[in-house]
């Protein structure tokens, strides 16, 4: 697939790297020649220096025969104009744009071919906000992802000392859950991934990813993480787009405190929030955190635009007694330094955004993709089409499907019914399969499973 990525910032460069690693023909456009040289030196892709919305720049990037353009510059306006140019001048089939301002995204019917021709609109701030909210609503979880319109939930949880499944074989889980069905699709032990079977021993500090009915999430989690302390008090450092949106979502059900250093932004957010306490100050100020009882916080979220400020305030909050620490971190190298030791959950906006983008790039009928483990793994939802003659899935038992070694099917959704995966489950046409792939290099093999032979009409 020939893809043009506009913008070589954190999201654009990470998306370009991910796509280039999967044998796509990728060209990245940016105004910063130094950044482009650095990207071109380490990645197998093309680079074009120039303003992303200019027709001649897009032409030099190959827009005349591109299959897709992804607009991920830091300017909503540049992204919007680039999409209009791609549509009007080059008739680009697929146009995906990152739009950050809620003033644009909340306007209904603005983005279509009759107005602003964008096929897929992605709001990273909204995606990240939803991601954080799901984790807060599930104490103990490190990642919570919904599939099949919310029927199925994939949860990553760290195994605690003393939990029922700690130091137990996976076969022990069935007895603990009784009538509740769940499927452990992967276990991470440090950086090593394990496709679990009944004999696999679950160890303390393993990160277990399981699939189950959304309504069973909490009961399954208890078997791996016994700390059931509910969340009441949340402190948010930073009232930017993400911090503000999160406070809006949480203030109805939690006691929320927001700390913002910018006076004008502080005043605006204080006027918009109805049930949160908005404080003017530096979240890395020890005295302020003492005064606002950070030790009583069930969750501390560091959500400023500055990685270093987030890490510093997170370190202080953890040392002062906040129970769970979550932090927005853009630079992958920082995540390796602080996750688990300082920060309980590191949140990467680019990895969350990439999952949304990949949903529209994957081959076969893949309707949802989520990036896991710093982009090294993926969880996806694909639809089985065709019949026994044209499909590699339909009419076959799961145990007979030639899955890549790093892939595991966790659940099948059939007519709004969730079927936890078993080896003798026969796949039917239009089934939705939830698959976790721990080695991203094997994604193309999984995609092929969802492609239909040429004889299928």
C-alpha cells in the first residue's frame, strides 16, 4: 500500500515507522529538514520537506497515485486543508486526519465529501481520555480495551503476591471462576511473552492479558489482583485538553482535584467544571501536594504536555503516598526508565493513536486494532467472511486453524453472543474473532486469515 504521512512529530513518525516495518511504501512530509534526515537515515521510507498542505509538496510525495494520506501535523488547519487538496487535486481514496480541537470535532456533519473530505477523523485527546477513564474504573488494571461494541473486554493486570492465581498453574483458574468463562491470551514476564496453556505457572509480577464478558471483568481480575480498594479520590496534574476532558468525565462519580500552572487556563477550566476543585500551582511543588493531601489520592494522573514535569510530579506523588500513579509519556525511552518502579501505568498517546489508525489500514476485514506493549504487540477484531471453499476460517475448528506462533484467539462474537475460545469451536461466517498477537511481525499472517478467496462473491 502506498501511504503518505503528513507530519514527523511523535505521532507521525511513530505511525510511519510502524507502517514502513510492514512493507508499505511510505513517504513522510514535514517542514523540518533535520528531523526528516534523521528519520530517513534509520527507516526505510521516503521523505519530502515542505508544507504538508501545498499541492506541489503532496505531488512530490506521490499523492497522484497514493492509496492513503494520513494527516498528523500539529496543526488542525493544515491537516484539514491537506485533506481538501488530496481530495480535489489527487482524488486520494482514503484520507485520515488527526483533529485535536473539540471546536471542530463536536460539529456534526462537518467532515464528509460534501464539506471537508475526511474519511476517518481521529482525536488523540479523546482516545487517551477514554483509555485513562477505563483504567481508573478498574483498579488493578494496566490496560482495558473493549471489543465488539463493548461486549468483550481485554484486560491487562499485574499479578499480586497473595492473589488466588499467584504461583498457580493456569488450569487452576477454571475452578476459581466457576460458571464464568475467560481466556488468558498472553502472559508477559518482563519483556518475554508467553502463550499460556493449562500447565503454565502464573508468577507474581507477571502481566496477564485476559478476555471475557465485559460484565465479568472485575470478578476475573480478582483472581490475579486481590487489592479491591475502590477509587474515590483522583488528582489530575495538568488541565490541558486531556486533563480537562478527564475531569469532566470523572467529576460525576469521583472526588476530583485538578492542578494547573497557567493562570488563564486555570480560570477557564474552573469555570467549565462544575464539581471539581481546580487549583492554581505547580504539580511538582512538594508543599502544594502536602496541602492538598496527595497521600489520600487513590489515583494521581500526571497529564501535562511536558514528559519531565509529568515524571517529576509522579515521583513526588508516589513518594508521598498516592496509591496508583499514571503518567502521560511521549518519549519511549522514558517509559523504559520509569514504568513499574515509579509509574504504575505509563500512557503513550502515540501508541493509542496508532491503534486507531491501524484499524483502517489492516488488510482483510479488521474492524478494530489496539497497540500493546509499546507497539510490539497488537490486539485486533476481525470478521470471518466467505465459506469453507473461500475462507481459511469459516467451517474450521479453532484448533485446526493455522495461526502464527505468537497469535491466540481469545473470544468469538456471534450475533451479540460471546463465545470464549476453545479448540473445538467451529467458526461461522460473520463471526468476529478477537486475536492477540505478541509478535507484530506476524500480523500479515493474521490478516491473511481474514481475506476471502477470489471465488467468493
